[in-house]
């Protein structure tokens, strides 16, 4: 209901803006050229704990001031392309803030909402990648950093697990655990992309991880543990589940194959949806193991997650789900920005690779692979031939590239490739991350986020 109300409010605002545009284009109203402070004008109220005021409509513009929760400011314009509002402070300073309902609410005065304001030119940059931000963790529970995609402005943010940038790139959601024990309690947090304004959203969650933002930035869905499978079990069945060890195979009857195996402790994983502004939550319908959710950026009622036996699609409105894939090796799905593709970390025999597939589960393509020539070279060097790992992929904001982790140089590094898998190379210039060691344990870590 709260999510519906938030969407309804936003819809009314957009409808009014559409009408204003039509009237403006037909010459029936004039866009205001200035705004005086007064109750008869539209006002913006800051609902986030803190909010940057920027010189233009987007996170690529520098912050020129910081607004605090509860601040009420006169609205003087709107940029529909970015969903950012232009406001005027009591001292007549003007600037721009994100229009996400997670950060602001808008009230129309007697003069109504203003028409579109003139959009300032985007600052001169060397290319699209320089306007975007990447956040990454060094290890689960370790330091979290942010950096521009061109390798500039590396900055430490905090410590935690699975950092995820908000849709507007301003906030980073992450989780923390009180201790590493199975079933331990943890919490959900968010922090500004410059390392300020860290705040608690929800605590008392069992081992929360892999937070993902709703397309409008008002909700977060995360994985959490539940259940009581906390000890080692020996079982036999007709299917070999993920994580099975000490496997033996026997044939019963003519064609029946039975696997006997040991299952390590597994507390099971479920999912919880949390309101960012209030911390109110509800637990979602889920399978025995439901982990690593990814939210469809185009259809906000749809979620895809790793169900343990493959990828699963969940209708958040109806609470119904259906399988997308039946491959137990699919892990950590991530939607492309246009909602047409899903990229996954794939367990390829004894190592990790990156696969991409269509949103309906079809059209799987393997993007990374260790060449035969490298195996030959390894053997000539006296090494046992082996494949390198490629994992934890995430999309660039425009969907044209995929960043991922690889250990092909002997240590984990952040690399990038085109969405088709071509031109694989280090993302940052040599030496950019000197002194920062990365880890990937194959435990469905969400190491990277790119906005």
C-alpha cells in the first residue's frame, strides 16, 4: 500500500507536468522566470536524512550545498529528462535535487507546479564513462570504495557487504553482520556516495545480503536466512543439489540413478522488501533457497532471483513465481538497464564464467573463456593447465558494457568488456587500485555496482 501511494503521488506529479508542457507549448501559460518565497508557490520537502544540492540536474554536476531532512524549499523548475527539480533557497541560491520520492516530496501551491526550467549544459567530460560511478567491496564485510568509471576520485566509504548504488547514483545500500556465524543477526544501511550521511534502515535481520533497489528508489529487497538446517546432513536422492560434497553414485533398477551426498550446513535463504524511508518491511513468497534478487528496471512488479535450481521470476503483485532456467550453476543475476538481458556468474565445472541470457531465459551466450593457447602456455611454464575465473558481473549505466572480476593476472582485478563479450581489458588505468586487494569467495557476493 505504501509503495502504491508513493507511485500514485509520483504519477499525479508527472501528469501535472505533462499538462504544463502542453499548455506551455500552446502558448496558454508562461514558464516562470523567477520565484519569490511564499506559501502560494510549489514547495519541495526533503525526506532523506541529507540531500546534495547540485549545480545541474544530475549527479555529474558538483554539489554546491547540502539540504537536511525537513527543509522546505521553493520549486522553480523541473527537468523531465532526469527527473530533477530546480529549487531556490531563502538566500536566493538556486540548485538542483533528485526528484526521487525516497529523497523529496512535492506540494503544489496556488500557482501550481512550475513549467520546465532551462537545462544547463552538461560539464565537459572525456566520455560517457567519466560521468558514472562504480562502488565495490574488497571482501564481504570489508572496506567499500567508490570511484569514477574513468579511474578518478577513488574514495573510501565504509565497511559492509554487497554495496548497491541507488537508481540515481546518489546513495549506496549495503548490509552488515554482527558476526560471521550461521544465523547471525545483521542490518541494512545506506550511505551517500561521497561517504557522508550513513544511516541505519533496518536491523535484526538474519544474515542480510545482496540488497537491490526498486526502479523508483523507494524500496530495497534483500536476501536473508531463515530455517534450522544448521548441521551437516547425509542424504540420497535422484538429483544432485548445489553444494553437495562426498558424492557417490549408484544405479537402482534399470535406469534410476541415485546420488548419495553430504550437505553442509545451510540455513536456507528468503527475501524481504524494505521501505527505505520508514524501515517497514514484508517478507516475500520464496523457495527453500531464494537469493541474489535483481529488480526489473522496466517492470517494477517483476523480480528475478536465484532459486537454488536455476533462475526464478517473481510477480511482486500476485506473489506468483515461475522458473526462467533450470541450470543449477546460474548465480547472482543482474538485469541490464533496458530490462532485456540478464547477466550471471556461472559455475563452469571448477571455475567461474560470465554468461548472458534473454529476459525470458532463452538465448544463453557465454561471454568469457580461457583460450586453449593459454592452457598450452601454462603447461610450457610447468603449470597444471587451468581456466581463469570471471565472476560478479554488473552492467554499465547505458548497458553497452559489463564490468566483472577476473583473476587471469594472478590476482582479482576489475575488468570490463563490451556487452557482446568483446574487448576484455582492465577497467582502470594501471596503478589505480594499488594497495587495495580484492577477494571473491564464490558465495554469491555482489562485489560491483555501476550507475
